[in-house]
């Protein structure tokens, strides 16, 4: 991956980015499989660079782009989720034709900041997502009942959901119930907390027609069933931190993917920086977990 060539092109021809957006070949949002496999790489835009034991894993742009190119080239990978700088690097590399592209919107909640919960929209907005021909916008919603910044973020996310719907673009909302532990914000990944965060997120905006949820896989399978049953909105499962036991994580993902409202995976660090560093193998394993039956096919619905 020649990052020097990218920098030179950005330096000498900034209009190349606009041309790349305009010339990108798009595909239907949902393909024949009725499932989606999205690779996430929006972590650096809020200074979150760690993956597993590597504290600055995502800080090397050439390495990150190289790993993304490997992942996007694997069969069954539908697209990418990232902030504008990474999306535009990939556009200039010609890697996003016929891919689903999801733009990350609020990256202002920097880890460790006093204002972390007040997660401002510092990246894409609904108008730019539509103008650039992206397929969806993603927003992070941390709900800390003890932090007044939560109210601002809730309102901002609701406006973004409404704005994306007006542009007929999907709003991918990633909610958590969160609280500060020893001064640091921590997400509650228990079943009841994830369920409550899901129903709060589902109610944001003037319409839910274009809203999808991005939710963690709850460790207890029974509780995960309750989470998935709490909404009729499409659910995408997030991968979270690099697992110390990847096989156990894959088994939880596989079971959760069979739940009626779950439609796919949005996974980043677990696949881009897997134990053993074999990106292609990790991505292929994740793709193999997606059910082969098409949930949008009425024949399959009758058979289930």
C-alpha cells in the first residue's frame, strides 16, 4: 500500500476526492443473500487506536488500508463503515465500487474526555451522505443517566435519524447504556442494558422507516433472544474488541445471526487485527457464519 502516492494525489489534486465519489459504481443496499457483512474502521476518527494488546494498532494508515483492502476483496464482504478520511483513501484506491458504504457521523466523543458522552456530529451529516452517494450513516449513542451530555446526544441522534430518512438513507444507530467507572466511561453489555438501549434508539427521529440498530452480542444466548425480540427494526451485530477466544466469539455470533431480526455483521478490529494476524482467514470465517437462507425470501419465511 503506497501511502506516499495517496498523499501526493491529495496534495496536488484535492478535486480527485469529489470525482471519486461521483464516479463510484453503486450496488443495491441488500444483495441476493438478504444478509450484510460490513467491515468497520471508524475507530481512528475519535482517537481509538487499540486492537487487542496493540495500543496503537490502527495508527499506521498504510497498514490499516492494506488490511482493509484484503478484507474488502474477500468473497461475501459487502462493504465498509468509516469516517470521511478513510472512506476517501479507499475511494482514491478504487476499492469501493459495488460496495455498500456507510459514513460515520459523530466522532466527537473522544475516549477519556470529560465531554465524551456529549458526542458531537463531527464527520458526515445527512446532506453529505446523500450528496456523496453513500448508502447509510452511522451514529454512536452512549446513554449515561448521570451525565447531562446524554440529552444533547439523544437529540442530535434523533435529528440525524430524521435527516437521513428525509434523504432516504439508512440510519445505523449503535446504542449503549453507559456509566463512568473509576472516571472512565464503560458500556453495560448485560442483556437488560442492551435491550433498553435498543428500544430507546429505535424510538429516535420522526420516522423509523430507515433505522437499523447496531448491537453487541450478549454473552447469554437466552438474553440475546430477548434483545433481538425487543424491536422489529433490522439488527446488525457488532464485533467489539479483539476476542481472547475467537472460536467462542464466532459461536456467539453464529447463534445470534439466526435470530429473526438480525440481518448481518458490522465487525472491525476483530477481523482487521485478529489473533495470528491472518485477516483473510478471519474475514472468511465471519462470512461463513452468515445464514444461507434469505430472510427476505417469502419461500424461506414459509419454510421457517
